[in-house]
């Protein structure tokens, strides 16, 4: 079997077009959607992510404010900026790029973002709301994966889904979203005894591991839907310097029914859902303004 490829770029472009229309409508009502992004330190990967987010905002008609701090900034200074942004009615979304330097308590920083502006969906209250199937800002990567499954018409209800990875930003919320959508979900991680036993019986596999080409075709059920969240820069071999996912695309695409590539799969959807959350927040602000 040769899998059909899910084109994340095409889906992201379509959804971003809809977001840009909504942003223009809000701007016409006097509420221009606005995302504030905080970057601390000089991690090159973080700088690229922030640049991509800011540029995606601009293209969608979302204003972005960027605040860069040196590696040794005090947590107090960043907390003060967060308090200011929380109180600013012109700011609808606030994002602190992770990871933060060692002097920071990351959880405390995420808690300091207003729940109503937490467009990354990492605040404990939004996570709790998600776990209770209440309306919440959904974390962008797993939300993007759900959008992909929906747009491909994948039946999630009743499916056996295996999520590999249990991080707070991908694995755990992914498992919650799939559970809420009616899948029977197994979460695997580094302590899982027999990973292939689980993946071989999965209708849907989501790999969020951070290990290049780790999931191979022989670990999959024929026809499975394979979503590769991983983004890894290869350091050796003939493809050194290139990006690879957590799935070995060559062997997996021979077995799977549907598969996402890396790059061009989940990645573009992550930023798209960040834009979507920012516009949702701005539309709530517009509704409040209209009601006032
Ligand atoms: P983390 O490092 O936080 O989590 C990795 C998870 O993989 C952990 O739960 C870990 O288990 C598990 N794991 C590690 N080794 C194994 C193994 N041998 N077998 C089974 N499970 C294993 O990573 P993230 O969740 O932040 O990211 C995962 C990947 O997704 C990375 O490549 C990252 O770059 C990418 N990513 C991509 C995004 C996108 O937009 N496409 C967005 C965010 C991340 P344990 O908990 O036991 O340590």
C-alpha cells in the first residue's frame, strides 16, 4: 500500500485565508486582532519559531507585538510585562516562547498569562477546561492535528488511537482531544514496554517523540492514519542538515493509508491554530465592546 499524503501546507493556507477574512471583519469593527510575543534569550530555534509566528500574523492581518529579552533578564521584569499585556485591551493573545532560561519557573510564567489571552492553551485553567470538555483555548499543535483529521474525513469516534509522547504541549492534550472526540486512546512514552505492540493495533498513530524516523513501517497496521508531529534536524548520514519527522516516512508510507510529511505536515497547522485562537479572542473582545 502507498499512503495518501496529507498536505499540511494546503490545509493551512485554506484555514489562514478564512482567518484573514475574520481578522479583516474585526478590524472593520474597530478591533484589530493583536498577538503579543515574548522571546527570552538567544536560542536559534526559538528565534526562528517567533519570526515565523510574527510573519504569519502579518500575512493574516493580525497585529503582532514582539518583546525580546536577554538570556539573563530577571523573571520579575518579564512578569511585569505580562501584567501590562494582560491589562491592555488592545492585546488579545499573549505567547511566551518556550523554553525559558533556567532562572524562570515556566509553570509560574504560564500561570501569569491571563486565561482569556492564553492563545497557546498552556495555562493550567485552560488545560483543566480541556480535560473537562469545556470550552477552552486548545493547544495549537494537537488542535491542528484534529483539524487535519477532520479535513481528511478520518473517523475518530470508535478508533483505536495511539499517541506516542506525553508532553504537556503535545502528547497529553493530544490524548485528551482524541478522547473527547470518542477515540479509544493509548498514551505511550519512554517507559512503555512494547511500543510496537501498541502501534500495530492503532487506526490512528500520532508520533510526538523528538527522535528522527523512530516509527517504522513494520510498527504500523496496514491502512493506519499516521500523524508525524516530530521536527528533528538530522546531524548525520546522507540527509545531514535536513529535517525529519519522528516517523520513517519511506517505510511507513508503504504501510499507512494516510500520512503527514515533515516538513509540510503538522508544522504549518500549529501556527495556523495560534492565529485562529488570537482571532477567537479578538472576536470575544469585539462582542464585549458591542455589548458595552
Ligand atoms: P518532549 O521531549 O517534551 O516529549 C517527548 C516524548 O516522547 C516524551 O513523553 C518521552 O517520554 C517520549 N519518548 C522519548 N523517547 C521515547 C521512546 N523511545 N519511546 C516512546 N516514547 C518516547 O517533546 P515535545 O512533545 O515537545 O515534542 C515532540 C516532537 O514534536 C519534537 O520533535 C518537537 O520538535 C516536535 N514538535 C513539533 C511541533 C509542530 O509544530 N509540528 C510543535 C511542538 C513540538 P517520557 O515522557 O517518558 O520522557
